[in-house]
């Protein structure tokens, strides 16, 4: 049995639920472009990079734009999103998160973030958890989106551990695939139906114990 030396966490839907803020910003953009964007449509954007998300949104609206205009819209959406998250505090932390992170630190297990979000540091600072992380790998460090394993492999490298010594926590199908592609054990946060490829699935980090990390 390989000892677990590190845990790597996605941000949105695992530590905090910023999906609602992303959705409001994307919907505002869609409405500005003249079409509606439903919560069901938003499910397709989970775990997907900003530009890929914009391309999906434009595809839903049947809108074609050049790269310069896309960059402009992606920035506009992000500005709205940053505005929405500026009031975040520790009340936004999902159940069991602080307790489980504390448990890991006390056990000497290293902790990294592995998120496509370019606002990860801002969010972790707002909710008061930034000191809990030994490494933060976010959208400013990576060039390939999940399911590419880059974000998780970089996290392992930053922590000085091997991929098979890591456990990843993910709420999105693309993220689970990225962890599998990285050669890591993966625990899904959410529904077993969606995250059936994960090694284990819990409803939230409130269900996690150190024993559950053992492969």
C-alpha cells in the first residue's frame, strides 16, 4: 500500500461554492448577447477553463465572434465575477472543509490547491483558508484544462511528492478524469452517478476521515 503524503483540492464545489457566482456572471453575459443561459447549460462549464466556457456559451447562443472580441467578453465576465466574490467570507466555506484541512495538517499530510480558477488566491484569502495550503496551483500556472492532468501533476511537483502518493478531491467529471490521468487516487464530491469514475464518492468533506484516505 502506498502511503498518502498529500491531498490536492479543486476549489469550486469542493472548498467553496462559487458556481453560483460564475453562473450569474455567465448568464448576464449571455443576456447581453441576446440569449438565455440556464442552470442546466451552466453544468457544462463545471471544471472548464474560462475561454472554453465562453466557447460553450457562444455555441449555446449560436454566436460566432473573433478572438479579440472573445478575449474582451471573457474579461468582462471575469470582472463581473470578481465583483460578486468580493463580499465572500468564511460563511461560504462548504461543510467539513476547515475541519478536514486541520485534520490533514495535524497528520503531517501536505495540502495543495489544483484549480482552473485564476481568482483562487483572492477567494482563499477572503474565506481565511490561504494559510492552510502548502502549494496553490491555479489558472495562472497552467496552460492545459482538465481533463489534462497538468494542474494535479504540477501540484505534486510543488509539494515534492509522487503522483501515486496523492489523493485528489473533485466535484466535476473533467476533474475526476484529470486525476485519473495523473495516476492519482480520486475522491468525488457530489453524486455517484456523475462521478462514477472516482475511486470513492462523498457528499461533502464533512464525511471525510483520515481512514478514508487509505487506498
